[in-house]
């Protein structure tokens, strides 16, 4: 049995969507980030940087932090969404999500959505980078159905919940037709909808 430690954020949703996609039953332990539960000593034991998501696989007592490592673990355990002949591509798009897309869009959330008016430099910088990311993803998706190629993979699962924050980004998702096509396609998956609402049953990916 898998235990998922998470909050209702894009990084938390990556793993709930994956668990839903592979049909693994899991137990959810909510971590209230606003209350600072991520800094409790017991949580730090399994998450050295005090971040969600984390999983414990109670079948073998493996504990795993970092969403990309968790996605790879679950993909290998289930044999799904990590095509052995396409790992090189999937790894690149997965690492680009955790190393670039997530952190940059996260900064855009901080300056544009949560703290407008506090730093013109921060707002301009991350707005520009967020638009660039939309453009880069759109270019990739003009050539391929999914980020890593022809098939839906853990790189799409990692990226989707971040694009699902498109209203906060204020960029206009529909201006990017390939990214919109990809987003709509993934939004229609039953497992995605189930995973997306893992904490709030009324939560769903907003329409472009
Ligand atoms: N690189 C990490 C990022 C995880 C992350 O940033 N988690 C945020 C929530 S979305 C968090 O736990 N923040 C709490 C904190 O930093 O205090 C991953 O991909 O798992």
C-alpha cells in the first residue's frame, strides 16, 4: 500500500493523478503547508527539504521524495507511462518540468498572483519566462502529440497540473493552440479528473 503525503498543489496533484492513472489504492496523509506541518521533525525524516510530495511504499518501506523520483518509481512498479524504449526522451521532459517549468511558473505565481505590486522586476521577469515556457511547450506539441513523443507519459503527468493553473498565469492558454489541444486531451481523462480532485472533490482542471 502506498501512502501519499501531499497538499492540494500542482506538485501534490502530479502524484495523485499518477496513482489514479495506474489504479493503485493509496492512503492520503494531508500536509497543511500554511500551518507549517512540512517542518515537523517526523516529516523531515522522510522529506529532507520539508516539501511535498512524498510517498511511503508500505509493501517494502521505501520512502521517496521529489516528484520526478516518485513518478519514476510508480511507473516502474506499475509498468505504465514510462515506455522502456523512450526513457531518454521521457526523462528529459520530466526533468525539464521539475528543474525549469515548475520552479519558474511557481515564481510567476508568487509575484503575479499572490503578491502583485510588490516587485515590478519580479513580476516582469517571471511573466516573461512563463510566456516563454508556454511558447516552448507549444512548439514541442506542434511536432508531437505528447511531450515525450507519441504516447502519454509521466512527463505529461508532471506538467499538466502546472498548466492547469493557467488562469493564475494570465497568459491566455488559447493563444497556444497545440498546448491547448494537449491540455484538453489530458483534461478529458477520467483518471486525471479523479486524481485532480484528490483533496477537494469540486476541484477540476479549468477550461482554457
Ligand atoms: N522539486 C520538488 C518541489 C516540491 C515543492 O516545491 N513542494 C512545495 C508545494 S508545491 C512545498 O512543499 N512547499 C513547502 C515549503 O517549501 O515549505 C518536487 O518536484 O517534488
